């Protein structure tokens, strides 16, 4: 680097004015030796920038070599100005034409002259105004969500001006260099930081249990303990297991019949294919992904929870993506950088793809977010929102516990604090704590769409927009007609009624890059008040060796967007990225087998669990990429394996030698998840409303606190942080803080109370009984058969049948008596009530709630 | 600790710890039978239960009654006399503390307390005449006058005092206690919330959330009237013969199901949970049935008369619940009755009048029944109030109140392990900020956990790789000086 030319470039950015001659001189004398020093250090690789605790520019100036570094530089001052001043004098607003983001712009000044005169604090306008308490202006503090400058910050600023406002040049900190001092070679050798390795499929004898390579890997491990897979589960079990796993609902009667009567060898494979093409598949697997994203229909973290009126588009996008088997790399690309995939602002037509690109980015907007309210919208609050987004991305997609590196270098994994802030810088174009779009109606500063929320873009498909325009134009026409006609006493009322049908403008909840962002500083100890060195966007150093370099370029010519997230997303979806494919196949495995091959599905680091079958994990990861990142291919692969098809029976040897089922000597017995349970109850009652997509079905809270949901599938029920539907909550619906990677399975008495006593559940039992009566008539044996076929997709065993028939008789007698006593004798009613009780009992029974 | 989201660090109910429990005899016979078979036998995923857990260290207190005084009770009008305010009454002061005032335009001059202070009990604790009944119990309480917090807005301050963090999503103190200790009471929830029928406090149900802990550890609301627990009984009850037959059928079907699935201990646990549910129907109703309490007891709590009836009932319920082994009981009052921005003399007195007698009665009753030693009673809110006046719109000083203050507030403890009659810490002469023996919220939480036999740095869950604790990442100090 030619340091002379660099220096003059710097000088040229300053206004050449005789008034400034003295300043230029002082800058020269102060800075030149230091610049030389910095460049020498960089060249020899000695620069210890961004080490764990130092980080700051001022902490390294011990030793003679550093004695020439200015006591204060722009990097001590700019973070303060970003925090206190630039909301009015920065990127979005430049009140009095003043921009306080750089030394040059400060010296250039605004309408009232330069912000400061280097070396002359007493003549510096900005100091005068700050000291007088005029800036930031008291009455506007809350509105702008800033706080006045602290006394020590004023001292610092003054001192900097006294010193002549020295500036230093820094080599930009970028990832990708092999000479990264913060990462050792050994660090890169940890299993999960190396790309998945090619593995040989182990030969297994006897090979008759090997349906596909999964079985070979699993059998190999089992053989070490002289174990094998359990026998194949019966067809009823397979039908129910596969159907719940893929659709979250019991099998349709027609499906059961097709499968159970299909005697061909590939009947089961065909079943899987039919289930994968069911629209219910996306509703089930989309829900898993919504857990990863932390989906909610409200912002959260405040007394009132601001609704997210368009969040449902993201939910629908996820469901459709799963149904379409969108390749996972594309799925991630859209969610992390959809706004940078196409220029939606200047598109002549908004296609479904362009809309989807934007809708997908709501993935990064799902964190609980209180910043719409002034008092909880300050910089630290915003940083919490950003931290949550990083946490979701880190744990959910990358299997890394980034949040540990927010305040210090990660204690166990090779993630320096620098890498956390590099990642933060990747998102800065969209998530800038100093230039914040509030999730509220009338924000301060942004005003892209006054009245409709700063975070909502208007780029729905042209088709939808035109439909909306046409609808409202029609209404306008009706109103105009009425107004033109002679007025009657009803006219006003009629107009009101017509106006009520007017639809609000369709919008998209999105995250998008807004161009140039504020400089990212590493916050020492995670504290926004102690900014350290500036950091450039980059990816975790430990994952960079041998990878395509992280390269940022504008996504299209003349783009306003920085392209940072797109570069990141492209890097993340490289075929040999060590974590992306592994984490996702592990997640799919987790949902099929009850736990991942890596049990800590959000932590593939040193403190996470080691894979139980490392070769299998790598084989699956490579297979996943090889099959075009197709998630459905992975289902097919896993579910057709004999490992998946084995029974869940715990055999004594397996129990003894395979505790915890780590070797997969059996399938786990699992309780239905909250949504499966609620949806299935509605389904067997014949009450499930399978309307797909669109705005959420609202929940209703009763005065006693019971939260009721309607009849749509649970994935379409409004997800409010404070009012989770009670039935779902009782069965471990997680709170999204910020997301959930592994649901818990609790076993407590209130679950029993809910299923036994809740009015809505009892009502469903009655509707189920009606179905039984309609289908099976008054023949008790047929009734019991129908109940079992509907609820558990198989005929009752002889003992079950006997138990049910016996009680059914007793119940009928008892109800007959009761009805006579109450003066309303009716045999039909007695039968109905008795059947209701039996149906209700089956809905409470383990045979219904557990899946083998 | 036991939770499935933390596979590397969790210590499931091992055989050893199981038999350790059994030795203490605190576990019901049914559960002993049940959990004798390791619930982790399959899948290595813990089935979560509220099985009692041993504390990290022996502790006197077994239960907690948390009297949450949401709104921010005024320290210099209740427990922290400030003669300097009498001397400087009416002097302007707001410009010196402008950054600490939420409603700067309403800020008035320094304001003396409208209440009179005197020393009480053998310990000579200062208490104002707004709390005449509590003055008789001061020898049992340890008062801390040097608490401070970090935000002057209700929501974040309430989150902080309840969960240790200023944002939502973290488990409340009660959830941590239940997570750490489980429950000694099979037939009732471990963490019971008695909220005010008049309405919820700020942050609503998030005050008893389990955050990232499973919902199992969150508080269960008991209603003061009608059926105490949601769905405790069906709205339309079936005749007993029918109920009997239904239970018989369920039992038979579940046993048939289980027989074909040996070694699936969660199926046994499930059958037990239905038995438990049946018992809870009786025990929860019984716990809140005060019809057989003596007239003297009802009188002691102020039940049956205004304005103490409502809070008095909840205090008596609290005693009955800890008597039955409920681990954590939390009492709330509606809205923000301690949030006296205006009308301090009248409104704060009204808040005292609603709660003073019931709380004094609770302490007295617990003591006379020998329960106080094993119960930790906590009184306090989320922050304190300023020494200056906050004026109403018409600037009428007679209607003045006080604005929020994060730099000083008072709380007190009574019961198991607490050194009664102690006054700890001090504020400056105006009561603006804690200056002597300052106690942060994490210090406070660490002290409370210590009293329950839990070590704040040992009680954690692994959440996305971070060991999340009630006291967070900062150092926390146990306030030993208030411990017996």
C-alpha cells in the first residue's frame, strides 16, 4: 500500500480552506507517524486487533512503539455520535444539513457552519449545543429514542477536538484470510468444522436387514454390541407412524384401505410418496421450521403486544416451500437474503417469486421485539432484537452457539468475539441499531410508508395488488353513486356499510437492506457503551479455510443494497459448507427418530453432543446436497430404511445394552405433539376445518384465563405470546423466546384434567359419537370397530373390544336410567351419551395419545 | 439439573439420587413406585416431572410466599424515614436529577412524607403509620433499604425483579425454585399464583412464565372463587356412576396398552398422572375451602370486611397452600396500586389499608402454626419512588405523588433462615439512591435462592450453549447480613 497516496486521499476529503490550514497541519503531525506504524504492523501480521479483551484502540498503547498513537481517534468518537446524534444528523435525516457520521462531514458542517473547529473546542458549535443541553433536544428525546450525551462522553469529544480530531486509517477487518491469528489450525480440525467427509458404506452381514445405506451404518454400530434392529413393525403401526410423522394427522380411511390392501412389495414406499404429496405435509413440516424461526403473530416483550398483521404470509411461504420441496439451499437463500435476489422496487411486475423472496426474509424478523414503543426502543433494546436474530440463525441453521461470543470470545468453540460482530455487520444494512425501522405505525425517521408501518413493504404480487385495487375501486364507485343520488335518511348509514368492506392495503412483513449502514464496532463485554475496534462483515473464521472466499458485491448494477447478506447466504449454502447440510439432515432425523444423530441439534460445537453415528451423519449430509438439497428425498431415504420401520418394543437385551436408544435398536414410543393432538381430536370428531393459508384464526381468551382456538389446524391458529391456546400449551407448545429447537415432553396432571374435563374436548367427543352412530348404526361391535379405526387406524384387539363393549352396555343402561329419572326417556339419547363417553375415553387413552 | 434441552449437562433422576430422595421420605409412595423404574429408560429424553430434588445445601425454608407489590411502593413513606425531606420540603431539586425522571414536565420540589414514622418492636425498626399492623411483626422481618434496579419503566423493571432480565422470555424466580427443588406435594401444582380477581398486574401472565424452561415449571393460577383450577371439573358434570365407569374403562385400556409395551415407564407415569388428576380435584378444592377456618383466623386476615377481604383471602389461601406442601405461592394485587404518581397521601394509604392487616395476619398465623420457620415470605415491588413531588396537571400540591425511582427501593423478608428484626442498607439523606450496603437485583435473587438451599451459580440450564441462570452473567452477592 502506498501510504503517501493514502494520506493524501484522506486529506482530499477535507475541505481545503485557509481556515483549516492549521488543522491540516496538526492532523499531519499527529497522524503520519501513526499511519506508518499501523501499516507496518499489518504488513508483519503483528497487529493484535480484536483480541478478546483488548478490542479498544486505547488499550494497546503501552510500549514505546504505540506512544505516538493519538490519545483519541475517530473510533472513540463516532460510536458516541452514532448513539446520541445521528438519528437527526445522519443517514436518514440531516437536520440543518448536518451529518455527524464522519470527521469530514463534521468539519464540512451544515447550515450553521462546521460542527467543530479542530483544536478549538470553545468555538465548536456542536460542543456548545451539547453542553447547553440543546442537543439532542430534550422534548424530542423520547420521540427519537435517544439519550443525552453522558458527561464523560462530552469530555472525550472535547478532548478529541482539542487534539485536532485525529483520525487513523485501519486495514479493514475481513474474514477469509488464512493468517487469522485468532483461529488455530487445530481449531479447524474439529469434526463439525470440516466439510462432511466421503464415507464408505460398511459391509454388514447378514445383509437382509439392509434396505438402504442408513441400515448398514446403524447395523454396524449395533453389531459392536451384538445387537440388531428390532423386527419390522406391523402394517397398522407403520401406517400410523408414517402418517403422523409426515402429516401430523391420522390416516384417512381411504388411505388406510389403499395401503393395507396393497400387497405389492413397494406398498410402503408408495404410501410414503402419497403422504409426501399431501398438502398436509407442509403444514406438519412447516410447523417444525416455524419452531426454528420462532414464529409469532405479535411482536412481544411489552404489556400490549403489537400485532404482526402480515406475519401469516411467512407462515404460508414456509408451508408452500415444504410442499413444493423447495431445495433447502434456495430456501435459506430466500430467507436470509431474499430482498437481494431481485430488485423488487423497480420490477415492472411483481411475480410470486419476487413476493416470496421478500416474504421469506421475515425469518429474520421473528424475534420478540419491543422496539415499537419509545421506552423500550433504545439502542440496547434493538441490540437484543438483533442478538435474537443471530441466535436463531446460529443455533437453528448453523448449529453454533454464537450468542456466547457476544460479550467475549466463545469459551469452548473457536468463535472470537470479532466473529460475532462480523456477523452483526453482515446484517447491518437491514438491522442497524443506529438507524432503526420500528415495527409500529408511525415511526421516526424511516417513513417509507407512513401509516402502514415501516417494516411492511407494498410489493405483493401484481395480481393481488390489482385485485385489491379493483375491489376498493368498486367500493369507491358504489359510494360515489350513492353520493350522486338524491340523499335519503339512510344514505350516510349505507355509505358507512359500504366503506366497511374496504380492504386495507396488502403488505409484506420483510427485512431488507437499506444501503449504507453505520460502521459496526465490536462492543467490549457486549456493552454498547464501550465500543472497541471497527469490524467489517465476514463469516466465522473457523469455517473459512478452503472455502470460496466471502465476497460482497452489489446484487445488481446500481443497487442500493449492500449485498452483504446475499454474500453470506451464498457462502452458507456452498455444497461443502461444513455445517449447513449436517444441521438440516440432523433436524430431519430428529423429527423422525425422536432425537438427532447429534442430540444437541442447536449445538454442533465442543460442548454439544458428539454424533452417535458420525459416518452416517456425513453420508446423509453429502447425500442431501447430492440430491439437490431435497428435503423430501431425505424423508424417503430415512423412512424407507429398516431402521425406521422397526418396532418400538423395548426388548430386554436392547434395554440393557442400548440404554437411551443411542444405537437405534428400536423406534421410540412418542406422545403426540401439541398440534398433532389438537388437530387429531378435531379430525376424529369430524370438525377439523382444513382451510389452508391466509390470516390466522384468532384465539379467544375467556375471563377465567382459558384460551380457546377455533377449528382450523393449529398451524393456522393465531400465535400470541401471551395467549397460547390452552390445550396446546398444556401439551408443551413452546414459547418462542426466541425459538425452539427441541420440544419438551412433560407429563403432569393438568393434561389429564384438560382432556377429561374441558368443554371443547367433551364437545368433540360428542361429535365423534355422532360420526360413529352415522357410520356404524346401533350395532355395538361395529361401533367399537369404527371408533378404533378412526382414532387409531386399526381394529380393536379382542380384549379392547370386550372392555369397550362391556362398559358400553353398562353406560347405556346407566344413561337410560338417568334419562328416565330426568323425565326425558330416550333410547337413542342413551346410546348417544354412552358412545360419547366411550369416545371420550379413547380420546384420553394412551393408545390414542402415543405413537409406536 | 434435569431438562431435555440440555443434553450435555443434565443430571437425570439417577438411581442414587432417587434412593437419596426416598431416604428423606419426602416422596409419595405412588411416585416412589413409579420412578423406581428410571423414566429415562428409553430414548434418553427425560420425561419431565415435578419430582422433588434435593437442594444444593440444607435450608430451613421449604416454601415461598411471594407478596408481589407491583407498581413500586414508596420507600420514604413506608420504611425509610427521611427527616431531611421535612427540612428541605418545597426546595427545587429536579434539575439535579433530570436524567432520572420519567415525567420531567410534572416534576415538583422535594416533598416530605405525609406519614409519621416511629420505631417498633424490640429491634426498633422504623415503620410509618401507614402500616399500623405490620409494626407488630417487625421482629420477624429483615428489611432491606438499599435495593436498586436498572430501569425506571414498569415492564422492564418488573421483568428484572421477576426473572433477573429486563426482557421477557426468561423463567421467573418461582419457576427457577420449582425447577431446582421440584414439589413435595403430589396433589397440587408446585407453583401457585393467586391473582387479583380485579385484574392482572403489569406484564400479565408473563409474571409467572417459565420462559425457556418447559411450561411445566410455570405458575398455575388458582382462582379465588368457583373452581380454583381451569378444567378441574367439567362444566356439566356426569353422574358419579358414569364417571366411575369411564375411569374403569380408561384404566383397563391403558393397562392393556402398557402390557404390550414393557419397559416404557412413561406409560406407568401417565396412568399415575390420571390418578393424580383425580386427587387434585379434591385437594385443590379443599385447599381453597376456608369455610372451616375459625372466626378468629378469618378476623386476623381481615376476611369478611372491606377493604381487606380480597387480599386477606389470598393470604389465607397462601397459608393453606404452603401447609399442604406447595413450593411457591405468589400473590398479586390488581393494576398498579402502589404506582402513586399522584395522590400519594390518599392512594398509597388505600393500598396499605388493603394489604397491611392481611399480611400482618399471615405472618402471625404462620408463626403460631409453626410454619413461619419453613416458609420464606417476600414482600416488595419492582422499584422505589423519588424524593421530589410529581404534580398533577393542575399543579395542586395536595394531590402530589412521586415518580419512579430505580436507584433505591425497599423490600423485606420473613421466615425460614431470615434474621428477624434486621434493618440492612441505607439510602442517601433524601432517599434518592441506595448508598450503603447496596443490594442489586441479582444479589437479591442470589440471597433468596440461598435461603431455599439453592446456589445461584449452580442452578442453570443450557440454552443454545449458554448457561442461563437467574442471576445472569454478573457477579451476585449473597446478603449474609440478613440471614439467621
